[in-house]
């Protein structure tokens, strides 16, 4: 469910708070995996399930090409509807499986989570030769041409995507299981994320306002 609803953050909807719901929920699911008899295996399957739905909904449009000449190609429709999301979800799950031994209850797990998520995104975006497979990168939840998307001119889509994943997962730290730490310290990552993206919006709006008008 979380993997599916994350797609409403992408075009044409751009309901970006749903991306925060999805990623924070996934972090909480990974927190819960630590209680399983085999935590890494539990984390692998949880992220794999998230990834399968995430890429199935996000890439479902590829299946339409197989219906142009349905009599000839409908048999192969399982490839974009099963094989492709399974492959991409497996890449995401594999990246999280590698870093999961370092999972911790504090805010540091945001960095662990975001690094693994973006490693998987970079790898899958580099698949299939020249041009790669770069659809639905996290940074694409921001409407193109508007204020926040302007920061991609500084660090590219990968930089904006990394900041986006960290920010959208930051609400998860509000329920940290650390024995120490005040409510303010738990809210700090979320506050920092709000400040950073507020600054990005302000800089992007200024950049758009100073752009020369052409006909």
C-alpha cells in the first residue's frame, strides 16, 4: 500500500505529502523488522514488497505498448507488470539488505535509509545501456519548472532526489525508540528538512523571478 500511494507524489498529481507518508511508513516498517527472528530477511521482504508496488504503479504505463497489437504481444505483458517491478523492487530491497546491519533507532538511520535508497535508484537508473532507466526519480515529485525544481541546476536530479528522500523520511524520527532525547531533539531532522526546503523554494522563486522574459 505504501509503495502504491507514493506514486501520487509524481506527475500529474504532485501530492508530495503522500511521499512523506510512504517513506516514513517504510522506515517504521524497517524499525519493526528488528523484532523479527531474522531481521535482515524481514527487512528484505518488506522493502521488496514496497518496491514491487512502487514500481508496478509507477511503470504500469509501459504495459500499454503491448496492447497496441494485442493479438501479437499480449502474452508478453507479464514482463512490465511482473518481471520489471520485481527486478526493480529487488534492487531496492538488496540495497537495504546490505545496510540493514547498521540500522539504529536514532536519526542516523535516515542517512542509512536514504543512502541505500539512492544507491538503488542510481543503479536502476543506469540499467539497460545508454539512456538508462531514470523515470520516477524521487526529485521528480517537485513540479518541473517551479521553485524547488530549480535546485537541480546546482546538484542535478540525484542531489535533489537525495535531499528529497531524507526530508520525506524525516517524520519517522518523531517516534524514535531511543531512551534518551527530548521531543525537540526528535523533531530536529524534520525542522531542518523544512528549513532546507524552505530555503530551496525561496532561492528557486528568486531565480525564476530574475529569469529574462522571452516570447
